C-alpha cells in the first residue's frame, strides 16, 4: 500500500528538526503512562493535529474474550449523542525553548500489520527531518507507591545510551515478546533515526484489589527525564496534585488495613530506589575544568588568609 494512502494530512507544518514522542494505548500502557503522558504534552503545548493514520487498516475492533478497541457511543433518550472511534493522530507544537520542535503521536498499538504501521510512522518522522524518536510506557509492578518508580531504558545506539546514562535509568537486558514501542525503535534504527524507549513501573497490588488507572507519579518520572533531555519547560503542578491525592488515598488505606500496611512495609524493605535528580548540563571536559577552577579558587583564597 502506498504511504500516501496510509497517512492523511490536514496540513504540513514547517518544523525545526523535531523530536517525535509516541504514546500508544496497548500492552505497555499501565497507569495510562504512555497515552496519558503524551496527552499531557499535547495539553501543555496546545499542540495542533495535522495528520492521522488510516486506523481501520490496523485495528481489530473486537477481539474474542475482550473489549478490544470497540467504538464508544453515548446515548440519551434513545438517540446517539456522541461517537468515539479509535484514532491514531499526529500533533505538532513549536518549542521556543529548544532548537527542536515536537511531533506528538497519540495512537493505539496495532492488531495487524505491525511493520507497515511502524514504517509509516517512522517515514513521517523522516519526512519532517526528525532528529530523535522517543517512546515510553508503564508496566504494572508490585512496587511501593511511597518510593520513586524505577525506569528502564532501551536505545537504538551506543551514542544514545551514553546520553541516557545521566538520567538514572536501568538499561534493559531481557529476551521475549516485544512491545510495539520496541518495534518502533527497531523501525527507526533501520532508517537511521536514533531514539530510545523509557518504561516505568506502576504500583499494582492485586492481592488487595488495588490498581492505579492514572499514575501521575509514574507519568512524571518519565516526563521529568524528557523535560530536561528535550528542553520542554513543563509545568508539573497538575501531576503533583494527582500524586498528592493518590498517595493520600493509599495512606488512608494503610491506616485502616493493617495487612496492607505490613505489605507496603515489606515492599519498602526490599526496594532499591533510584530517585531522579536533574543532571548538570556539563560535558566531562567541562566538569573537569569546573573542578579545577573551583580548587584553584580555594587555594588562592587560602593564601589570601
């Protein structure tokens, strides 16, 4: 199928070497990290939709034994008032704080034609001269909600891995079924487009029937890293409010349920926390020079005394 038939453009914006950020509903969207995170970026930047993929070609609306991607309808007094069909949409935004504008993709992990879907997305990125492609998602995990969520990372090259080392991530080492995020990285690597995937843990306690549908803390863990990496100047107040609200609710459960309180205590004991701290914007050479100047200044000050 011709690529011109796969992507439908509303407009073709002029963008400066954009970063592509992808949010996909699907297997690795625990806590709405992927779709919720990109939606947060769309709202912050007031991003404008400019293109979409031909959704019906890639999705099965009904999978036996599950809801799949069935269209959502709203009825009132016997009349259909609203309809929401699955969509795979591209948005753009100018980022005045950076030399790189943004293309934000909000879509659904495809049921069919993975290669074609990923190639179409990467082709659009290359058409606009993209310099990086980033994906991210969330995995449900029995981790303490009181601690900073761990973030793992997969990169397209050693150069990108070197960039990501200062963001306090765990580099993935596993073998098994791939998420579509990794499929996008694979398609990007084939086209010479560099990028990375971030996967964050989302607290999940099935023993107590507790699942977090929208994990503000996990979303912020990813966006805080991208905020520095991509010079986004994000406002995190909404996420911070959500974090406080969710932790308050779970704190109350701990107070009322001794078993849950003991459970979280045990998780905390065995948890290796990796809190994120914004890195200094210094190269290795600059860091050495800064240290030398600092020591020299201290010596001169000591002589003066």
